């Protein structure tokens, strides 16, 4: 489908005008939000049991939902006890499900905005804004938001979609110690 899409829109600048799920690249943002808000510490260890047990009110509309860490789903194993650094290193979904629930969707959206996700970067090209998942966005599409949706958001899924240039700007903000620069073309 991507090949046919490319044939139909050969002049679309995918770096600034196309949206993609950030996936696990979103996890450092969740870690920063949790650390900055005092909802975890660098040394706190969370026991990855493979499957998260959710209260019934957090289940999705399709029944008894227990999200799994990728290593549990793929290999039947867990990461065991992990702290925030370990969780980023092994991309532990279980850790980020737990921490994402603590942070909550409002704070996740706030931190995503601080990093420029779902916003135009200011680059001197035609640019799309993208979107960061939220109850308001889901409801604007006619859907219903469930508290369990924050789990998908915490691992870079749900309805969050960003442009590659936004993702590059977010990662450069992480790498340079937190200063977010407006994106510009030099040549």
C-alpha cells in the first residue's frame, strides 16, 4: 500500500506532511513526565509480570483486556524487576503501562506538547501538525475514551501520530538536555 500511495502522491514530503505512530520512541517522554512529576524515581523497580491486570472500569469495550509486554507476548518471558533506565533499555511495555497510568493522559499530553509532538515545528516547508491522543480527540472522532486507553498512549500508540520532523526535533531535545529549538533549514 505504501508503494501505491507513493505513486499517487510523489510530491508529498513525508518528513513534514505524513503522520506515523511514534511507538517506543515515546517511552522516554513518559519516563521524563513520571520523573518530573515525582511519580517514580530513578531507582524504583517495577516487577514486569508479563500481563497487566486492569480493574474492570479500565477495560476496553472488547472485554477482559490485559495488555502484555512485548517479551511476554513474543517469548513467554518477562523483564523481571526494572527501573526507568532498564525499562528504556529493554523497551519494557509493562513498566510504561504502569508509569503511564500514574502520569495520566492530561500530563502525558502536556509533556508531549512541551516536546513539540502534535505541533508544527516551524520548518520553512509545508508542514502538518499531527495529533497526540486525548479523550477530546477520540470523542471528536465519535469514539469513547476509556481509562485503559492511556496504556496504549504510554507506549506510543493509540491515536498519537506525528511527523518524522517532529520526532527528530523531540529526540534532539532529549539529546541536548531539554532545550527545544525551532526547526530551520540552513541550505
